[in-house]
C-alpha cells in the first residue's frame, strides 16, 4: 500500500523495505526495483515524494479501474 493513502499519524509507524529488499508474490521472489514495475504503476508526480524510492506504487489493475487521483506525493518529513 502506498504511504500516501495513509494518514500522517499512520505513516509515522510505517516500515517500508529498502529498494533492494526482496518481496514475494505467488511464491516467486521479486526485487522491488525491477519486477514490481511490471505489475505496479506510479504517477509522474510520485518522483517528488519522499517515499518514491521505497514505494512500489499501485497495481496496474487498480489504477485502470479507479484511477490515480487519490495518490498525492508526500513532500514533508514524517518525523
């Protein structure tokens, strides 16, 4: 789940993997920096977000069905 859909208080407790951390999908290991981009999408504005490098984005299917308007880049520090 992208951090930008969480409330500010919830984001304080968020622990995102580093870009090199492995994720698991249907018993298959994938790297966040490569294969996730095949199943997830981000808005161009996400490049301005403080979580951009760690956030995988949102699934293509979700974006196609609901759009990406609810996702806004977070520019302030959460501490």
